[in-house]
C-alpha cells in the first residue's frame, strides 16, 4: 500500500498537518493511492516518518472533500470513482470551459497567446517523450492560461473549487484511456479559435473537448466492470 509515498520534508514551512494532508491528497489525485485502496494509519505514518495523529486528521479532512470514504469496522479507503461522479463533474467542467474559452477569445492578450502556444509546444514534447506526468502538468497549465485570460474572477474561483476532482479525472484519462493525439488536435483547434477571436468556434470546441473525455472514461470504466 502507498508504495510511492515517502517521508515528508520537515523543512517545509507549512504546518506538519497541512504537509501530511497535501501529500496524501496528491497521492490520491495522481492515482498513486487507487480507488478502493485501504488507508491504514499506522502504515501511512511509517511511510512518511510521522506520528498517527496528523495522518488521522488528514484522512478526516479528505473524507470531507469526498476523496476518502469511511466504513464502520473497516476503516478508511480511497473513494471509488463512479460514472455518476464523472458525469456530474465533467458536465459542469464542459460548460465552464466553453464559457472560459469563449471569453478568452475576446479578451486574451498577445503575451498570453504566446504563453499558451509555448505551453502547447511543451505539452507535445512531453507526449512525444511519453512523459505522462509532464503531459498532465502541461495540460493543467494550458487550461489555466485560458481561464486566466477569461478575465472573470468568479469563473476562476468556481474552477478552483473543482480543481482536485477535475484533476483526478484528467489523470485517469491521460494515464489510461485517452488518445493524446486527439488531445493535441483539440488543443490546436482551441488555440486557432482563440487567436482568430472566433467566439462560437472556441465555445464549441472547448465543450466537445471535455465531453469526449467524459464519454471515453465512462466507456472504459463500463468495460472494466464487465470483465
């Protein structure tokens, strides 16, 4: 269990409980701690070189975020990813991305266009090198530029509130089920729409981009459950 977790950095300026919480949360989102996997306080504490108390506190906070589930007499485990979860989150994300991208097509600055193209180039490089973690990181940065270019603080705030759940599905898609070549093509189309100020095209492509991810993940999960 928790094979990729390691001892925490005690030089971190954050309180220990926050470091433990962030470490476990990132392991769940990155898929290092898998859905259904039991979270044993003693083993996690030993892995990270800390006492059980901050681990217990972190697990309780993660339960409130919906990333961990508690069962009587069985303890804590990483929350399963259901089709309903995927649909709920990505339906919202598709509409938000469509709005953010259409606004970016109207409001993006030349500097942001340059940044977006640079990140896209790095994304492609990571895909070619089969660097999955790098690919995921650049995908996050790509969409972050678009949301920032929307100049809508409320939209950005709502997006941040869904960040962990969206990231979990992004990892599932890019690590296991999705075609990165399709993502490259769709990112190219998004850049073209934004740079040519084509609002309708930007909105439509961004919406379809997320809905395709949703369909692909759901199909894959349904296939695996029927095996």
